[in-house]
């Protein structure tokens, strides 16, 4: 996993519940590993790897960091720690001084150490391994991977199944794993839920039984995000295309009106995707013709 810079981590203030930041000038560290402080020298089973972040819970068991903590911890530990994260506490004057002296950034979070640890793991995996899991439905329409997003119960699965009636392909329902590869994003079903479809009122069904194996794909490149939104006027589409970054890749995104009738939602989706598919096909033809001319 590639290290993620501390500066990049600190931009996710809302996600990490960040309330305060001390960022000394010249601090250019990065993070690959997480370490949770248990109190005192005995709190460490081993010297941490380089590029580690140390999470300190509220009122550490022996109060060591308020009483010369930086002198009681092995020097090798401090060399390998590139950032301190305080859970559910404020940054004290002592730690501000330590931050400046050691050129080590510190931030505090409103979350407890378990939740903060969990969110940091997810962030490092997303940015470092370029992988994230989202709740949605992933289908392939005319060769384009379309990820349907929206709040629970808004009709993502029903819309996806309505799209299958138009000869498209099904990839995943509910838990969709997105992975960055170069300048593209690829999506697949989660290993535990892939191959299953959760239908409201009918339970969890095997995708192969419901759609047939010919309609199923293990994964697809994700080209477009479609977010189903309540409250639009009938047949309304939010004007203008926007873009959303996922695992370091900017993807085309559009909000479309939700509807109690999944067939109407599917029509809106295909109405949006159709010109994108034509444009994509034209680009493929142009690239192919250029390659033929170069070979000549």
C-alpha cells in the first residue's frame, strides 16, 4: 500500500471528525500504518514501522504524555511516528509544544479511538490501496459501467432489474467494491454478497436464478455515477453534468429523479446514458482508425 500524505489525510476533516489541527511548518510525513497507544512504555509490543500514525485515547491510562511522554517513549518510536491523532480530547499546550519540537502534526477528533481507528483504516485503504466499498447497484448499459447510488429504499435494485429488461448486464447489488487501476475505476460485488440480489418483499435471491448467467458480469469498468434523488418534479433531471472523485479518479455524475415505477426511472437512466454510449463508441472507432494509420 502506498503511503498517504498527512496533508491529504487532514483534508478529510468531516469524515474523521477533526476539531483541531496543529501542523508545524516543514512537516512532510506520510502514513501507511496505524498504532493505538495503550499507555506507558509497556503499551508498545514492538517498534512501529516507519510512516505510522499514533492514535491516543482520552486520558491515557498513566497520563504519561502529560508528564514527559516524549522522553519516556523509545526514540525509535518517535522517529517512525509521522502524525498523532487524539480521540475525543483537545490538544493540550504540552502536545502543541511537542508538535513544534518534533515537527510532528497533531489533530484531535470528536470520535472515540475505536471509531477513529476504523475510519482511518478505511481512508488509508481507499487512498493507499485505491479501494473503497459503496452501497449501490452496478450494471453495464451499452458497454458503459453505471453505478446507481441513492438512499436506502429509493429503488436502486428495482431500477437495475428494470434495466436488465433492455438487454444490459448485471454486476453487483448492495455492496459494490470499487478499485482504482491507473486512470480508471473498476467495480465488482463484495466477496460475501456478490452473486445475490436483495429484493424488497421477496428476500435475497441468487442472481443467476433471477437473471440467467448470460446477463451476469464479474466486474466492469465504472464510467458513470447516477444518483437517484427524491423530491424532483416528474421527469425532471438536474441540469448540468458534475464530476465526483472516487479512489483518485474523476467520474461523470448526474442526479436523476426517483419514482415509484422503476420502469420510468430506468427510462431516465437510459436517456442519460444513450448519448454517452454513442460518444464512447465514436471515440473507440477514432482510436482504432488512428492505430491502423500508424501501423501503415
